[in-house]
C-alpha cells in the first residue's frame, strides 16, 4: 500500500474506537513516530511507498491500539511541557492538566534556589520539567512503584537532570522524617473514586496503573489529608503546596488544607474545570 492508503486504513480502523478528531490525532502521532512522515508530507506525495519495516511497525501498532492500549504506551513516549518523556505500562501517562500545574510551579519558583518535593512522581515528568526550567532547585521525587521509578530515572538521564528519586509509600507517615524541608510540595496523586473505573475509557481503566489513578470510594481525599499533614511540618516559610484534584472534589480538597491551617485557592484549568488547589501555610 502507498503511504496515503496506509493512512486511510488507519483512520478507518481507529474510527471504530475513537471520535474522528482523536482518530486523526492518533494516526498522526503513529505515522510521525514510526515512518517519519507527517500528515502534510503524505498529502504532498500520497503515492510514496513505505519500507517493509515501517509497514510491519504500523501493523503491530494498529493491533495494539485495537486492543485499547494507549497510543503513548504503543509508541513508548509522550510529550510534556515541550519535552519527550518515556512511558510504559505501569507508569501513568501525563495529562495536559498536569502540565498546567507544573507551569504554575515553574513560575512560582523562578530562578531562585529552592527545595522541591514531587509526591507520586510516576514518569518523573513534573520533577524533571521543574529541574530543567529551575536549574537551581533541588528536587526530590518519590513513588511507591519500582516500575515508575525505573522509567523516571531513565527520563532524568535523557534530560540530563539530577533528581533525588526515592522509593517511598507516602501514606506511611513513619517515612516522613526521612524527608527534609521544602519550598514547594507538588503532587498529582490518585484521586479517582474506585466506583468511577467502570465508566472510564478502556485504554485508561484497563491499561494505566490503578495505584496511580484510584482511591477507595470512602477515602477520596486520603492523599490530600496526608499531604496537608506532612506540609504543616515540612514546608518552609513562604512555601506552597500545589496539587491536582478531581473536578468534583476541588472544594473538599481545599477544605482539607484549610482545616490544617492553610489558605487554599482553587484554580481552573484551560477548559474551565476546577482541577488544581494551591495552598499556603498561614503561620
């Protein structure tokens, strides 16, 4: 098949699983990664042929996509804050909302020396993006998943960033003394109630790590309560907590921080939903 025929074949198959705009977006990502051809490049020369190795790669990728595997896992990478990051099964795929949270952190830190803690680092995208933009910051990043820390370490090497990665279960308060004082505590913790799993897309619910997504229905704020309690004793004067949260739980999340002596602000993301809480400790 020609490149154009391959592209149409992809769109036809993906349209059975995704909305048209998402099908086109996925097809573009796959073709650019696996063939080096952009959509415009295919339109300019639709009759060009593809090497057999590229055709096999496209076939394998399409099979994985039709099994509802996320395209980021299929390609082994995603983009975050303008940089490419490795991702793989067992590591949460970064979302645009998390980019917005990270950009707020970068603006808050500026170029001054600071100590930063990233709780639940996953792929390391938050910690590494902060370090790249705030080189004087000393960044500690923790996660309970060895798979995630392995990927995060490779991403740090790729971006030539020195991050203090640690394997820790943050909900175990006995580990907190091992951490120091911080000017910024940032986190995209699990916050989706378990009961919402069944209504989520298969490529998310069946493939991304549940421990990074879901919390018990009866404890949807468990991580925020732990973060607020930790930050009371581990936040420097003038420091902040920044956390991503469920759009339906932002007010409750803010109240958790306020109950622990913080002044909390709810922030909306680019589409107007309440997805972030920024908290300052009042001393």
